[in-house]
């Protein structure tokens, strides 16, 4: 597809992002490209099966919404995960021992997976709570 080709708003197959599109977009963003840059993004949009404008919007918003890695956040996430794993293993081990059973490898893997799934969210929550409490202390 090139920039002069029009795309029909109702193609043969619906776009997966149709359900999440805002009802009305009123703003535009423009940029200048070399002919080779334009060809490159047209090829990428075509490969993705999307109209150029939709592909550009998706790529731009994806890049804008990515958070840079904050070393403190990553470190706190790992510390939280280690704490979660240790406490969960102690609890699971004590429960297994009290029931006369062994702690199964599957249980250990589940604990690890839960820690990995939740660690970044928990680190962000802890940091947000810390920042909020710092703001309250400044006013005191």
C-alpha cells in the first residue's frame, strides 16, 4: 500500500483494535520522511495487514506508553519477589510438614511464577505509596 491508496473503512476483516478505538479522533500529528523511510513503514504496515495510519498510530502509542526501566523499581521488584518466595516457601513447607507430606516441585514452581507475575506491580505500588507518604511528611 502506498500513501496515495485509499483504504476502505469497512474491509473484509475487522481490525482487532476496532473494539478499543476511541469514538472520534480530532487531532493529527505530522512528520516528514524520505522516500525510503516512507517505503519502509508502508512495507511494515502492509506486512502487519493494517492501513498505514493505523499502523503508525499503534507504533507511536506503543512507544509513548513504554516506561523506561527504572533501576530502583527493578531492584525493588526483585527484592519483593525474593521476600514473597521465601515467606511462601516457609508457609507451604510448614503446611506440608504438618500434614506429613513433602513439598512438591510443582508447588515451588507455582510460588516462583506467582512472584514473577506480581513483582513489578507490587514494586510500583510500594513506590507510589512511598512517594505519597513523602508528600504528606513534607506538609507536616
